C-alpha cells in the first residue's frame, strides 16, 4: 500500500510536468524552453527537465524522513524493545518492513532516474557474486511472491561475478524481481544467470513483458509514467546503465539484463 502510494504520486507528478513540457503554456502562450534540449526518445529518462528534477528532489526529501521513522520503529518493535510481540504481530511487522523498504527504494530510484551522472557507479570495481545476490533478493521477495502464489528460484552458473557498487546491484535485482512478479502469467519465476568471457546475463523466465510498452530501451517519457511497473523498469534501466550494462525485452517478452564481468 505504501509503495503503491509513492508510485502513484511520482506517476501523477511526472505526467503533469511532461504534459507541460510537450506544449506551450496556455496561460502565457510561450513555448517550452526545454523542448529543444530533449534528447533522443530512446533515452527518455534523460529528457526530464529541470522542473521535474526539482519536483523529484522535493518529493524524495519529504518521503525519506517518514520512511526512516517507520523503519526505525519497526525495528524497535520487532526486537521487542518496546514490549512483548507475538508471532502474528511479527508477521505484520515484517510486512511493514518490506513495504517501507520498497518505498525507500522507489524514493531513491526517483532520484537515480533524474541523476545527471549516469556513470558514477561504473567506476566502482567491487566484485559481486551475482548468484548469491540473486538468492538474497529472492529470499527478500518471498512474502510478495507468496501473496501472488508465485514460486521463485535461481539457476546460476558456478562463477557469475560482476563489477560494480554492491548496493546498486542489489537494488537492480530487487526491481527486476518486483517487475517480474507483476508480469508472471504462471506460478513460477526463475532467474537464469549465465556468463561468457566478458559479460554476465540474467533472464527472468516465467515473466511475460510487453515488448512495445515495457522495453526499457524504448521507453519515452509518456510511456515511463503510465504505470508503477514502467517506473520500476525505467529506474532499473538507469541503474543498469550506471553499472555499464543494459536491460532489454525481446520480441517474445523475455526480460534480460547484461552486465560486465569482473576482470580475471
């Protein structure tokens, strides 16, 4: 519920500013000064103007503090520091933690989406075991998967290592899993991790994306704000680019992530 609120808020605010950006203002008749600064539609996330960045900055600032308070009190309650907690209450507190965590990640993602330095994380040469990270992210997504009656699993090569900021890698996989759960027509989603000499590839099997609407490489601004799913994919695409990789949706609707491997 909390995560849906921030998606709706971001989508509505983005839509309002993008409509203003595409047309002349009816109040003064002046054309949008940012129109000629737009980049190629294929890089739609890069066309967000200064007004949008300012709005996102306000939204993220206003949402971070209450989210931190929610997570802080959830931790105190779950640890029993404010009094005894029974098993049923612990389950409810875990759902609160997951929902608040999703809100925090989406809030951070909005900031990433309007970041003017897309390569900042690519300089981080930390080695990550993608298989272990995927397993950890699947475990965290288990309550959401159970609520949707979807089984999660991972099929990874023996040595799937990549380079990049560990927090960014984990946030990227969280977004991919969340998107996959929302597009799974069956009851199972599997992350298939494969490697070649230079790259690691992740395929989200069991999820079925719409190539026309959900291909992150083709998202233009109007498409970006049409749903929470598209917002998650747009944020995931930006993080993937920061890590030197990219997301694609093939004609059959399969979502794939390709990232550079660690040097050997």
